[in-house]
């Protein structure tokens, strides 16, 4: 990259450079969660950091987006963007955009740079929703040279590709930890339990024997407002690695402190499987349990148990409340678990704790990469920084 010398930018209407397909929701009887048909995205609630989150499918789609299309939220908040990873069905809260010259990677970053602008367009009026004509009429400045567009996208995509690679490594590490846990502690115990016999030194105990909760509450807003915030809304599902964080000033009630390496367990609606490892010191709120092991030698064992489907299912069944079921700390502690002899737990820790340390390392690297990408994005899009050909 180099500092700005000369380039040609021009104002265009979005409809001049991109084809726009508006979504349309199919009838609800065609929805399913069994994976039948195409993934179905209804609106911004299905969006992730860059790629949408699959949960609902549609067996008879009405409007279809292709892999690589840019999803554009057309209902409040208007203008959020994601990228389709495969052929998908889109509902009325989403439009699918495709760059006419094929530079769809550039289109994603181009629109990403204008996300805040989209929330307050047309003379300061905030749209609750936006139609196709309004999207087509949005005026933006764009580099005229398609090769320049591609070079900008290549630079920014390099950051996303490294972040995605780290995410895949983290997923593999999580799966390896669960597989080793199952091989060491689940399969042999089930076989022997059928004979009403456990390995020597093994016993059935309570989850509370392995863990304690940090209950350090900051007394004053000034104590937590400048800390990094990890609240339940920022936890991914079924992943130990967080992808974003906020600022402590976003919570106004007493914040609960956590330390790097603590396990944060979502207590509200636990069936969403929101369990993460804190990659830094920070603050959360009362909808999250902040958990640390009683013995450091059992850290990896505890993390793996807490992240397991078995624990999440138990917490879901033990939660009380209709709309927002919550698991009580005492009830989580009361869960029965098989506790192997201490040497086996220590050996597991020596093997698997390195996996969790690497997840923390990759998560921190991703945060730095995302910050640098976000710093470069407006500079590249404005022409302040040019990319060498």
C-alpha cells in the first residue's frame, strides 16, 4: 500500500453497479429445522460477523440468493451486510446484491463501510425499512477502475481469510478436546457401568465439586465502564471462541468481573449453548455465570464438561421460567458428573489445556486482525490509501 497520489472516483447510484433481488418469505409450512431444502434467512437476526447463521431451512423457496451474494438488511436496522456462503432462500427482511462487474468481494466491503450511513440516509431520516427503488437510488462514491476495486477487496479479504482460518482451527481444537474426553472418560465408564463397576478411584459426584463462581461485582459504574464487555448477546452458539466484544459502559447495572481463561456460561436460555472462554479480563452481567476451577489441574476437564452437550441439556431441563428460562447456580452445581481419579484428570489437563490456550491465542489474534481491517476499511474506500498494482 502507498499514500494517495491519484485515482478516479465517481458518484454512482447503487442500482447502476449492483443487481438487487428483494427477498420474499415463503409460507411457514415450508419451514423446517431438519436441513430439508435451502438455508432460509429472514433478516438481520440471522446475520453473523460476516456469514449468516443457519437454523431454519425452506423446502419450497420463493426468492433465491446465490453463493457470494451480499445480503443487505432492508428492515431495521437497515444496511447491515453479510455474505451468502451457499445458495439460500431469502425472506422479506433481506435483499441479495451482486456486483455487475463480478467484484462481489469489493461490494461486501464497500457496503460494510457505509453501514452507519445507511442507518441515517435521505436527509437524516432513519428508515425502518427500505424498498428496492430506495436501495437503487442510494448515491455512493466508488473507485472507477474494476482492478482497483479488486485490489482493495484482496487486501481486506486477506484479513478475513486469516480470521476464518483461526476460527476453523478453534473449531477443530474444540472437537478434538471433546473426542479425547469421550475416549478417556465416557466410553470406558459406560462399558464398566453396565457391570455396576467403575475404574479404581472413579466416582459419581457433583459438578459443584469442580468449580467456583466469581461473584466480584463492581460497586461503581466508573469501575467497569472502561472494561471490555462480554455479554450473552455476543456469545457464539456452540463455540468456545468469542468473535466480538463491547464496552462496559453499555451495561448500567452492576457488572461482574472475569479474568482471562475463565469460563463464561450463559445462564439465560441455556439451550442456545452459549459457553465461551474469556480471552481477556473484562466485565459481564448477571445473565452469565463466571466460572473457574477449584483446582488448576482440573481446568481442561472442567471446561470440556461445561461445554459438552450433556451439561447444556441438563441446564436446559433444569432452567425455570417460560419466556426466558434461567438455570440457577445451585442447580448447575447439583448436576451429577463422573469424576475420574485425580491422575487421569491431571493427564487430561496436560494434553488438552494447550488446546484451550491456543483458542485464546487465536481469539486475541482475530481481535487484532479485525481492528486493523476496520481501521484500513474507510481509508481504502475513501482513496486515502491506495493499493499498489
